[in-house]
C-alpha cells in the first residue's frame, strides 16, 4: 500500500464510518478497484485507522464523555458493546473471510438500502429524546442490533441507529448513541487487531514505512470524520434516511453488474 492509496482509503473511512452506508464495504470495494493486495498490513490498516474516527467522536462530544463521573452513561456503552465483543471473538475467522468478498458487500448494500427507504415511516413515533432516558435494557438491545454489521456492507452505523429507533429513540438521539457506541466497539476491534499483529507479525508494527502510513491514515480519517459527523446530523434532521437508502441501492446494483461482467473481482 502506498501513501496515496492509504490517504484514499482513510478519506473513505472518515466519510463513511458514521454514515449508514458501510465504511468497511466501501473500503473493500475501493481496495479492489485500486488493486491493493489484501495482505496482512492492508487488513490491519483498514481496522487501525478507525482510531482516527474514534478520536473525532471524543473531540466533538467531549462534553458528553467528560468528566468521567457519568457512570450511567459509561455502563450503558459497556453493556451495549458486550454482544459485539462476544460474537466478534467467536466469529473472527469467518468475519475475516467475508471481508474479502465484494459480492457480499454489494448484496448487503442493496438490501440495506431497501430497508433504509422505510425506516423513517416504520419508526415515526419516538418517545425518548434524551440519552439519560435510555434504559440499560434498551442499550443492550441496540448492542445486539449492532452485531448485524459484522456482515460487511451492512454498516455498523445503520444497524445501531435502526436498533435505537426500534427502541423508540428519536432519529437524532439514535444517531448520537450510535456515535457514542462506536468508541468502545471500534477501540476493542482495533486493539484486538493490533495485539494480534504484535504477537503474530510484529514486523508489521516495527516497519517505519508501515508506521508512517498508519499515522497519515489516522490523521486523515480524524479530520474527515469530524466533517462527516457534522454533515450527517444536519442532513438527518432535514431529510431522514431515504437518500442514503437510494445511494446504497444504486451502488449495490452497479457493483453487482461490475462483478458479474468481470470488471470487479
């Protein structure tokens, strides 16, 4: 992976991580188009640059995360992330295999897009407008919804937001709680991948070129994610999810055509 390729992938991560269109799916497709080899470092990079995106949430919502005495808030995030930690550990190898499949991404983008067309109407009567009113039970149910995103192309953001709206959270609160939940979820996934790499292929983390690429990637992902989160909240308030649904449907169809015509492998 070159520095230019890493910047492109990092921009995609920053733009798509918190939008309901699947960051992993877009990175897989972009890597396929650019012919980036799916070696151990590429797989590590696509996970590790999530640290930059995590930092953007902490910066934008610093008043919600700090001071550290908001025990109820942290407990909700902790119990909501448990399902993903358990299933991630049990299904890690199968998830890694799916991460190499553009066809899986194409199909889930298409199906997820169809679902997003109806989300606003399905959950049009929210009763919870404040994070303080999210119960522990609702938090863990949202965490279970998030697990659907282990299938590449589903979108962690979409799954957790829909889960929040199904639990009667307002559209904006569901989006914000999805952002908050991203912090422990992505931190755990990144930490696991880095620890695994340190134990099995430490040369990936001692190579100066790799470290430079990781540093640049995280910086770019951080800056772009800051802008993307601000855009998403404003767009969501005004238009809802239908445009994201149509985007996913169009991209999914195009990708399926490209795959079956032999232009995308």
